[in-house]
C-alpha cells in the first residue's frame, strides 16, 4: 500500500508510516475502499469499451470491419512483405558483392 501523505509504500499491517510518521489506522479503510473502487472503475471501463465495440459493430459494420481489417491484416502483411523485400535486397546485394570479388 501507498501512504496517502508521503506516497511511500508501507507494510499492510503497519500502524504508522515509517517515512512520514503519520497514523495509518484511520486512513487504511479509506485506502482499501479506494483500491476497491479503482478496481471497480477499471472493470466498468472494460465493460464500457466492450459495449462501445458492440455498438460500433452494430451501427456501422462496414466501417468497423474496415478499420479492423486494416489494423489486424493489412498492416501486419505490409510489414511482413516489407521485411521480406528488404531481406531479398540484402541477399541480392550480398551476392552481387561476392560475384565482384576475384
Ligand atoms: Zn507516509
């Protein structure tokens, strides 16, 4: 856990912060509640993202799938082809250099 006063980490069972010396007994329930709420917010954010994706798929499927195809298919395939092209250029260059040697 992190001390709310000095932001240093402290032992979960400590009664007083070892760095700033403040009493942690009163703020510990608030810290625990805050951690619970943060976890809940993160879970709700994930659910919101999923719901937005579902709405996007339902309302504009062509746009949704076009974007996803571009991101997950076209971009990786383009990078793969570029890597193969550069590898091929390197091989051709290396062979032409070797062919020029006596
Ligand atoms: Zn402290």
